[in-house]
């Protein structure tokens, strides 16, 4: 049975715990003079990005290189797919080169599931690096790791997390709601009804429409990026109006409880979902999230591509 | 009648089903018509088809088939589609006009009619309501009606402009044709690729609400009242739509409607693995809607089961879920799904009503009579209600493979099909 990481649920609570624990070791590797271990020597990790993404792609490639894996990178414009190019042909071609893991990013929800089905029996692990509005599991893992390390509680258990903004179109929100809830946090979505999914049946979270009502009780205030095109879809009247109701300005940030964290998956719109001065506060751990991204992705690749029979982690070969 | 085929065929040992009831009888076909129905029909040189344990009824009629010709021959042709139809028990299919070019001119009508002339079933050619199905100008409906077009639709899209639809209904009144609507309000559907609900929300897939369909049903019920014209609603999929039609019929309006085998058997939950075989428009709905469609078929609100047979080549269906074209095959599985989905194992009359004489009467076809008696056209369908079979996508007669039922076991199978007196399917094998 080939291990994939399509969504956080694939790992389950034990798997998440194992990856977060491994991440500690990877952070340690990152601090070495030569931040590289031979753990995945001879393995090939391919990144297949059908959507522009600088940080996630660099983060995965850096992670693979630090584990001594060989890396290949396929950059495919979405227009090629719209012309009718078969995703399946592309993937089977790459698979035929003899690879171990395929890290995939696609603007359409579900593509990693389609790939996993086509690659069944090939031994290739599929890692979801973000699919449409659906899931972004490594983002959720790096966010959980960041909260665990940066919040004084040292754990998500019992923390009150607000996820603020465009939940409807956000793969980060979908992965984080389920990941944070799995780790014991109590999650509240804060957004106007137009930016929430049509149905939240089965979602382990509450909903609020007024940020001012809940901001004083948030241990973590997680802000989502608002895309410009949401205005033309009549989902919010204007950026200004959005910032008025849902932007984390200084006044709102000052109402956060002591020790609360401000997080954002990036790239941030200063002045829209977050005021410039708030982004630079010590409680805003946005760059810590990026830094932890490499270590978490190292942990994920290591977790999927090695099967330690005795559960012992051997990074140095 | 194909050259060299037997001119006399005896369907022996089955139970004959028609509007009049169900009775043990043999059926003799001679020269394209039913020659005799009874207990002791002499063989007298006729080819004998064994119908033991089977229902022998009028050929099935599909109001909604995409044959893809002209323009999309890689997905289906009139020949392959009609073979799939025959294997599914259909002796008449209505070819939808969303071809390339669209069936909106006499030239294309004639082309498809010519292709249909040698097909394994009767191909009723439908026409577009508007030029190129663009929803802007009326197609030449009178000219096309004169050629024999009985049904007009912009299927694949609904006529969005209420004034244009009103004019179409009024203009068509004296032509004696049926206008059929694909009910989908584009603005409200907003490009949604599955039903908007719990599953689309969790899957991160743009959804279209049930109301996008219901809004157009509501509008066209109103236009039927305004114009006095007949309106046929295609592939209804929501509880609200079924309710609207039920009320409209109760108030005496001339509306009819159809539902597909997939909307009475599948729900939106089936999309959860992003298998594009389940992407279809209107989209699969939650269980409550599926149950309402079933109830509508059983209480007479919904007149017909229509397949919306929509072949797509493999490559198109291997795109991401939101980019793959909507549609699924239907002809070869429709009867078994209707039988199983509605639990009609003891009610062959209702099965044939929904798949044969009721759809025929929507179009005013001769098969609307639903009688198995001397003189009736020899379009016949023989169903073995007990046979269990597994759907093998690779063995379907359609050129395409996009069935969501691959690997599924179904009960009830078409054993023989006779079209215009010619046995086109014998023992589940197409004869040409």
C-alpha cells in the first residue's frame, strides 16, 4: 500500500503526531552548518505544478534536497490543460521515468485524488501541495507545528482558533479546520455568509459573522488572503468594506488575549486582511510559518518514503 | 427491414405487456408489423426468438439522446449510438441538437435524418430553438418542422431570455411541435459543476443550487400559462422541480417532463472521489431529491424516463473534475436502472409506460398507443427481468466508456429488440 498525503485525514491523529515529532528533528537538521542528511539518497521527488506557486514549490524542493533526494520539476501552464492535454498522459510519462514521489499543485480540486487513482500499483507517493479550494495538508501541518512551538500552551488542545476571511475559496481553511480540530482546538470561522461554503454540515467548527464579537477570545487569529476577483463576483462590496469588518487592525489586535498569535498563509495583502503595523507585531508569526514549512515538508517526505520497521528515525543513514 | 433478414419472426413463450395488461402470448411479426398475438401462433417458417421468462412489450422510446453526429464522432456516431440504443431495448431515440454544427438548419436536419435512415433504431431528429443554441435569435422552426422535426430544444443550456422563450412558444403553437427546456438559470448556476450542498462544500468544488433549475421550471410554467403552449421539461433532478410540475399539472397546464436513470439511482455523494464519470448536468443531487424523482415517476408527475445518454471520449473525461465535460452514458443501462431504481419487478406495465408509451405520447409518436395487437408497428423490446449482469464498460456498444455504473451488478436485461420487424438484437447481441 503506497502512502500518499492527499489530506490531513489520511494521516490521522497518530500520523499527524508522528510528522510533527519528525519535524523537530528536521528543524535541528536545518540548523546544522551543512543542513543536509542522506535519508532519501537515491530517491526521486518530482514537483508537478499546474499553478504558479513560488513558496510552496521552493519549500518542497528545498525539503527534498536537504534529505538528499534527486529532484525534478515540471512546470505546466494551466492553459495546456484547458486545450485538452491529458493530465493522465503527463503523469504516466513522468511515472515511467522511475520516481518515488509526485508533489502536485493544481487549480482544480481533486486532481491529487485522480493522480493517486491512475498511479495505483506504481509505488509512487502522491503529495498534495494544494488542490483548488479543497486541501493543502502541508500548510495545515506547518501551521499546527507553528502554533505548537510559538504559543505558550505548547499544544493545540483547548486553544480557540479563529479562521477569518474567504473560507469558501480556501484550501488552507479546509485543511486547517479539520487538522486543528483533530488536534483538540476549538475552531471558529469568521466571515460574511458570502465567503462561507454553502453548507458546513460535518465541519468541526463554529461560525461567527462579527470579528469584533470574537476577537477578544482568540488564542490564534488566522487570517486568509482575500483575492481581488471576489469583488467582481459580488461577494463583498469593496476591499475597504472588507477591511472595515474583517481586517485585523491595531485596535482589534490589541484586544487579542495575551500570548495570542496572528497567522497568515501568505502572501499578505497589507491593509486588507491585516493592517501593516499588525503584520510587524511580535505576535505575528507569519515568517515563522514559512520557516517551518521546509522542516514540515522534509518530515512529510521522510514519513511517506521511508518505512522504519522499528519506528526509529535514522536521518544520517 | 435489412436485406436478407427474416421477414417473419415469432417471439415465443413470453408475457406480453401493453397498456391493456400483461398476458401469456406469442407474438408473430410479419413484414414490419405485428401479425398475430396469441397462444397458438403457428411457426410456419418464421425465425423463432425464445422469450421464456421475459416481458415482451413495445420498443422503448428515449426522448433524450446525444448521438454526437455531426462534429463529435470520436465520442459517438449515429451508428454506434443506435446500436447502443438497440441493445438497451430502444427502438426510437430523439437525437439532441447540440452537435457541431448545431441542428438549427434544414441542411443539418437532413444530414442526421440520412444517417438515421440506416441506423438500428428510429432516429427522431430534434432541432434547436435558437440559432446555434446561442439564445439570441429563433431557429427556422417552421422549416424544420416541415422536414419532420417534432421537438425543439437548446439542450445543454436553457433559453435564458424570458421574452425570447415566450416568443418561441407562441411562434411554435401552430406548428404542432413540442418545445423542451434544459432548465438551468445560468446566473444562479454561476458555472457550478456539481450540486451545491454539503459535498460540494467539503470537496471545494463550485456548486450550483437546486434553485438554479427550479427558477427556470417556475418561469416556464408561467410562460405555459401565458402562451397556452406545451412545454416539456428535460431531465428534472430536484424535489422542488417535481413539486412545481405536479402543481402545474394539477392546474391544468400542458406541461410534461422527464427524469434520467442516474437521477433516480445516484446522489451527489458519488462525486466524493472526483471521478469524472459522475460529473453530469443537471448534477447528481442529495438523497431527498433522488427520492422525490422516484416518487414523481411513480405518481405520474414525471411522464418519462429519458436517458440523457451523453458520450464523451476518454481523454475529455480524464481532465480535472471541474474541467471534464458533464454527461454519462445511459442507453444500455437505462432499463435495468429504472427497473431496479423504482422496484418494478412486479410491475412491467409501469416499466414500459415510463420507457415506451408515455415518452412516445409526449411526442405524439405512433408508439403512444402502447398496444401489442395485429397491425401495430413491429418495434418490440423483450426484457428478461431476472437476469443479473455486471456492467462492463469495455463491452458497451457506445464509442465512449463514460458510464458511472462500470463494475456494478444490475438486474434485468434486454434480450431481444425488434425494429421495424427486423430483429436488431438477438440474445443480447446486436445483429449489425
